């Protein structure tokens, strides 16, 4: 028997119009969390980059999706070339399911056409848990549902490429390359489909040297469902201070408001996603983002020097 994310969430939330079959969660702050979907972006800047986020989707619903995320990446110089390395952890609670991912990432970097091209790989472990005891089904004796706790693990792989040229960047990646099949007990299986990502963005500098417009886009699909996010942010940066506000639009899904700023060297961001498919405005999605960076002087000799900076 195959247990599908689509079926479980539909039963728990009783809201089929918003259900997507995709396995990976979506983040409003994707532009600062690129390693969550593209390993080639690891170490894209000469900085130690630490990010964390917490998202609560469909607020007000029982058993609504909740996702916690933490990651770190940095560049390094070795064997006469530049590289990037990263690690991420994700805990995604979705109704009866708890999805956990622990992933290590590596990127090789080289110059191309005046910019930098990175080729990245990642390997990790997916852990799945199904708590059937929490199911509230009209037919509790349905053999298609197991009322016990089941768990399973699988190896997960991903790959991507990432290109930067001055104020422009773009990337293509694929998650779950091998389409892992997680066995839950003796009779249940959770299939995970490949998911493809396309991302890009550009920093538009205005006449005011303290203001920058930052449009970005992320498209993902598992060849069954798709989602696109088109985002525009206005960023104020001056004297080690940062403020930003913006809007994001996902066709047929939602409109998202973003706001944030730096406090004592740490960036704090918040977003609220309004669904356009008929949900009450109060049943949208909340997301909190935290970011911290340190400059790394990638010299070939001597010790690295560090300086606290902020995420832009």
C-alpha cells in the first residue's frame, strides 16, 4: 500500500483546494535559504552563512503543517581551487507524518564567462514517522490505515548548478534524484518523487545608494504539481543597518507579505502568506527567519580574519 502526502493532508484538513502533492515544503524566504533546494549555492559568498526558519502553514487548522529548518554553509580554498560546503537539518510535521532530513553538501567553483559557476552535490538521510494513533477517521477499521506508529529511513541525493555574474544569479537543481522509497513497517511505503527547481534573481541599484530593489523567482515541480514564487523586495542598507519589505506572488496559490531588519548583527524576518483559494485570511501561513553571517578572508596563507556582517 502506498501512503500519499496528498491523501493524508486532505483527510486531516478537509481542504482539497490547497493540497499539493509535492514532498518538499515551501519557504517565503527562499532567496536567503538557497541551500534548502540547491547544493551548488553552498559557499556562494566569502562568508560563513547561518540560517534558520520556522513555518506554520494553514494557521487555525488542527494538525496543520509546521516546519523547522536550520542550515550553515561556507566557502573554502583547497587544492588551488575554491569550494563550498554546507549542512542542513529540516523537521517537517504534516498531519500524521513527521519528515526529517539531515544533509551534507559540497560545491566546486570555477570562473566562467566573467562570473562564477558552481556544481554541487548533496547526500543525506531521510527519516519518516507515521503516527496512526492520531488519525481521526470515520471508519477507524479501514485496513488502509494503520493505527500504530511506523518509521523508516532512506538515503537521499541531490545535485545542482549555480551561476553568479555581478548582481545576477541563477540556479537549476534536482532533489530526491533516486526517488527514494521509504518503507514504513512491513506493508506500507512512502514514495518520494524527484523535485526540480529553477531559481534566479537580480539586484537593481537605485540612485539612492542606500536602496536596492531585489526581484527573485523560484519555480519547483515534481512533474505532478508545480509552484512558482515571484518576489520583489526593497532593501535599505546603511551603516551596518538593514531594513527590508516586500511582496511575493504565487500564481493560483497565494500572496505573501515580507518584512525584516537587522538587530545586533542578526537579521530577523517575518512573512505572512494569504491564500487566494478561498481560505479565511486568518488561516494563512506564518514564517520566521533568522540569519547571521561572518566575512571569511579566503587567503591562501595565514589565518582567516572574521568580521560580523548581515544578510542582504
